[in-house]
């Protein structure tokens, strides 16, 4: 006879990474790529760190994102390194600024998207509690983890409703009204419902909660931490040689 309490917790990702490792990867990619420059060893470090979201998407079988992201980043990287330095004038400086900003910020945004989409609220709360993070931080961030995916679902539902009623492209002000007003109302309602759900699950209780999520560090986490350490080492080495 099967044990009714013997079950497995569903996960949002097939990638065996601990949520704390994903957070470390997101912070490392964002900080090193934004604060670091280009040239020399930093070009290699940038490519290695920027390839992490691609590997995560590929391992998680998100093949569409695994194709779109590297193609976009390669165009931005090659444009910043090879093409834009030869452009002059106001237009060249403007293009260089825009491409440089996006090429440095895109990997961090993509890794943050993967972190939110591949981590359940239970996994995030369990990892934060093991790090002894205060409840004042855990509760708002855990609500955020469900807020953005739910808002995306509501946006798709609003688009479907507009398409069914034949409201497509027309007056820009009317389109803004038809999309923005329902979205604002849904966002307020979603925030209230998620906050109530978080408190109902005992996130604000002073008593220590139990958790059925299985989290822990493994071999992929060790490799990820080593990559982060090498990225920071390359960044510090570049700064010391300036």
C-alpha cells in the first residue's frame, strides 16, 4: 500500500541548481558585466558569464529562449567591440551608448528572469530561511516571485479578450486605455491576493515554519560558484591594472 504522504514536490525547472546559487549567479553577472569594462581578459569573462543564461535555458529545455538570447547578445557584443568604435558624431555616440548599456545589462536581466521563472515560492522561502534572512525581506520578495508571472498571465488574458472583441490596432489612446486600465486594476487585486496568501501560509508567523522542498548544493552548484569566483577575479584583476 502506497504511503499517502509519500509524494514529490513539483519543480519549475529541470536544472539542478539551488536557489541560492541562482541568486549568486544573477548578482555576479549583473555586477561584473555592468561595472566591468571591455578589452583584454574582461572580454573573455564577459562572454563566459553571458553564456550562463544560455546554458541554463538549454539545460531546462527552453530552446526558443536558448536561441533568441545568444543571437541578441552576440549582435550587441560584436557591435560594441567591432563596429561602433568606428562611428563618429552624435549618432555614433548615441548608438554606442545604447548598445553598450544593453550589452552589459541584458545577461543580468535574462538571468533574473530565469531565476524568477524557474524557482518556486517554496524553494525561495526555504533557501532564504536557511540563510537567516529576516521575514521583512522574505515576504515582499516571495510575493514578487508570483506577482510578475501572474501579471504576465493577466496581460495575455487581456490581449485575448481584446482580440475576441475585434479591438486590435486603432486609436493609440484608446488602445492604451483598453490595456492600461484593466492591467492596473488586475495588478492591485493580484498584489492584495498574493499578500493575503503569503500571510495565510504563515510567512509572518514568529514560529519557525516547516518546508517540504528539497534544496541543497550539488556538483552543478560548485561549478557555478567557481565561475562566479573567476568572474570576480577577472574583474578585480582588470581594476588593479588600470
